[in-house]
């Protein structure tokens, strides 16, 4: 594991490089944006999360939050479902749905409502959240993300009826062992159990997260590493076990080279995240999702580690 004193601050340069007037470009060839691939609601939601939970954000970071809010507003249909894919010309190439992009949208809007330093962003985020939260998704992972957004809203507006109804619906749903996004599901269980005062549900989430932390098999990828970090931060808020801060620091260590390849998974100068880790080694393209994963993991580590100056 890396020395906590060596934990760097998040760097937003590459995210700014990937962004234009429409959004953050999904793909890159090495460090250069590949604009032909267009934009994804998944990435714009993650962008809003990292931009609004950054402590004392600089002007360009607040600008990224504004960009994300505008994109997510356009992605939403009036009825609540969301588009997920915009092409390079700014046209939606899919139909609004209740798939994972919808859930990530709610997660991001709830996070912005609770944490943005800009009052206008907070107000717009609540309005957009209320529009999207009118419906429910049949997809468990989408509902887990939505539950995270609802819990964030309730952390600052405990009487918010729409958020409470969504979170209660998630908590009441019959649950099964997740096959994808398990760290997100664990975090959502912890958040819902804590917010709704359901200790058994919170413990289910902790138990699931503990199993994930014990499982060291298989190759991990940047987004999954960041999701584990998020879940560990959530768990550390309700359980004093040192394994959760350790899990947060382990995520940073993974990006710094404590991984199967023994190689860094990011460019420390620009903040660009490398896209993947496979049999042939590191994929050094620096797309949106991997870069957002690095920023997220570093933000989380600031809560538990001394930061290098």
C-alpha cells in the first residue's frame, strides 16, 4: 500500500481537456479526445458527482458542474426516463429509458443538491431530481444508484417526500445477491439503512461490502475500483473498523501501481486515467470514465490520508 503522505490531490486538467460545450467526450486516443464517439449520461453523472463534492472548487471545476447539470437536464424526458447517448453533433441516438444511466443521473443530482457550493446548481439539481424520481426502474443497479441520490437529498432535506418515497421503495424491494455493481448495491444498502433507520438493511450492506473486500480474485478495472472506494467511505461513516479507510487507501494504491500489472493507471501530471487493465497490460487511452474514477478515488482518500503538498 502507498504511503498516505504520498496520496496526491485530484487533478482536473484532463477532465477539462475532454470537455467541450456539449459535455465530456466519452473516448480518447491516448490523451486526445475522440469526439466521434459522442457523450454518455453515465459519464456526465459521474462528472457532476466529482465536481460538486470537491472541497473549495476552483472556477473551472464549478464550470464542469454547470456543464453536467445542463447535459443531465437535456437528457431527461418530462416523464422521468433518461437518454444515455448523445452523438458528436448533439443529437440523442437512443430512447429515454430507466436503465443504469437514469439511476446514475439521480445519484449525481442528489449529490449536487447536497454538496455543491453553488446555490443555483443545488436548486436546479433538486428540480431535476424530482422530475426523474417520479418513476421507478425495474433494474436493481439503477435503483441502487437512485437510492444513493435520494439519501443525499435527505441528508440536507430530511422532509423531502419524493426522495423519501424513492428510498423507501428501494429498501422495501425484495433483494437478491447482486451479479453486477455489487459495491454500489452495498453502498446503497448502507445508505438506505442508515437514512431510514433500518439497522438490518445497513448490516446487509456492510456484510456484502466485507465479502467484496475479502475477495481478491480477478482483474479489477478503474470504475469498479472507484465504486469500492465510495462504498468504503459510506461504510466508514457508520462503522469504525479500520478496514474501510484501508479500502479507500487501497483504491488509490491500485491507481498508483499496486495492481496486477504493477503499473500506474493514471497520468499524475494531468489526472488522466488509463482505460483498463488486461492480459496485454495497460490500455493507455485516457477516456472519461477512467479519468473520473481516478478523481473520485483521490477525493475519497483525502478524507483519511494526509495530502502531499
